[in-house]
C-alpha cells in the first residue's frame, strides 16, 4: 500500500470533523503540509469547520517560495534524509541510530507524494472558501516569505487573518509550544464567542 493521497487525507479529516461536529464546533490546526490538508477539507465541507488555523503552510498556488534547492529526485530514501537534515539539522541526523534513520527513510514515499501535490494544481479555491482562516507564521528565515504570502492572501481573500510570532521558526510546535498554544487557544475562544 502506498502513501495516502491528499484526497484520502482530506476524506479522513472530513470524517473526523463530521463525527465531532455533532458535539462541538470544529476548529482544525494544520502545520506545514497539514495546513494544506485542513484547507482542502474545509473547502470540501465548509459547514463542518468553524475555523482553520495554519502554521507556515506552503501555498505555492498563491506564492511560490524560492528555495534554491534542486527539484526532488524519485529516490524516497534520499529525499526523506535531505528533508530531515533541512528541518532538524545535519547534526541531528548524525545522532540518529541506523534503525532511526531507516524509520525516517520510510517517510520518503509520503514526502514525495506531498511534494507532488505542491507542484500540481491548487487543491482548493481559497477565495471561494467561507470558513474563517488564520495563518500564523514565524519571523525566522521564512518570515519574509510568509509576510509576502500574507499580503497576497489579503488581496485574494481579505478575511484571512495573519499572525506573526516573534523569535519563531518553522518548528514552533517543538521550540515554542507554549506561545503557539496560547495563540491557538485565544483564536478558538474568539471564534466560540462570535458564534
């Protein structure tokens, strides 16, 4: 069995939201590619979602990020290792045992599938979405990209809110979970108060 497709991931999220919506408003948080899944789910079934919160989700259909990296190869093991080294560091990769490295390499097929989605057509029409969306981003090395993306989002969908977290990089859920959690909690409370 191969990696889950975006359609399968969206279907799973919609099924969970459908179940949870009977008990309470559904707020979904997506980090990086998880935000693409969350947006696609809210586009598919907008009545199920009260709020979509994203953290540094790539939206290349709105603004492509210039990375300077070569196009991915068809070698899932290599791409998984390169991704880990980029996100965590070369030193972190070197500290892994061979079993841990092999476990990370097993993520390669799913990573390649996700990257293929990012190079394809937009999986949703953000301008047509009715669900409120908040894009959170840090101010580290991707900060300028997300500031520019925020401006483009505001022009195509003025109701998308953006929040910039100071002293924060892409791994905020690992490096700054407290402040990120506070922002998410505040957004949920605001959404519940306005509903």
